C-alpha cells in the first residue's frame, strides 16, 4: 500500500536558532542547564480509525533526531502504518496515549539518552557495524541496543486493561451504559450521559467489546 510520506527534516541551523529562541524565552529562574530534560507528552486525538499526534513536531525537535528515523521506529513498534503531515503524525489505527508515549520513551532510551550522564545531547555514530550513542556533554559512548518488538497479541489489540483515554459517548446501550465507538471497538462506560466526553480507564477487553470506567 502506498501512502504519502511528507517529512520535514530539521537542519542543524534550524535547531540552533530554535534553541536560541527557547533560551531567550526562558524565565531567569529556569535558566539552569541542570534542569531535567523531559520528553513532551504526545497530544493525541482520534479521527475515525486514525490517531493523530498533534505535537509530533515538538517531540522530534525535543529528541533532536531525524524525524524519519523516529517515525520508522514508532511504526515498526506499533505495527501500524502512518505518515507525517506537517508537524502532525497520522497513525492508521487507534493507539492509546499511554502506549504511544511508551514507544517514544523507548526510542529515547534506546537511541538518545546518554548512559552515563542521562542527558539527551548525543548523536549517533557508527563504529564498524555497531551503532553507537556518543554523548556531547560528557563524551561517554554506548552501543544502541534495540529491544525485541511487541508480542503479536499486544499488536492486535488497540486497548489493554489499565489504559486511560478520553472518549465521546455517542450512544446509550440497552442497559443504560454509555457507548463510545473507536474504529471497530465498542466501548461501554456505565454512569455517563450521551454527548459527553469522558476520561475512562479500560477494565476489560473481549474481542472488539471493551468495558471502561470513568476516571477523575
Ligand atoms: Zn553524557
């Protein structure tokens, strides 16, 4: 299947000017270089069967890696198709925020964070046939160790018990439970009214039938 792949690559200069601007924007109290770096949380929404990551561009900039490499890793790990659309990432299946975030964190742990000082100021180099993360802050090097992919079972189900997500209650079931539909999944949520958006925690998944409970 062919799908359009629009990728914006940041040049070194773009990155430097962005950093400079960010530095100037910082309040004085936050100017410490010791501030713990953290990955932006994915900001997602669902459009039909698709998951849209609205701030993919921010995540790419924060990680300072080739967006194509991040995209490739994420798609492989999630077992789904997808493409970059400007600063958004469009995934062609329903993926919860938790699952997506764990894949980004995984990417950063594998390809970005320095094993010695924990900073993200690293780049990838090749030593022979081995990919190595070299830290520009402390000079440490470590080989890239790619973890094994997801189990087939995990790839097949969009939802797992414990996942939290926001859904729109589109209907009311025969027993009075709210019903939300995402892709082929029907999600039952007791104690909610039609037309509301609620944050729920998944309790049980049976085929395409999902039971959830509202969380505060
Ligand atoms: Zn380091």
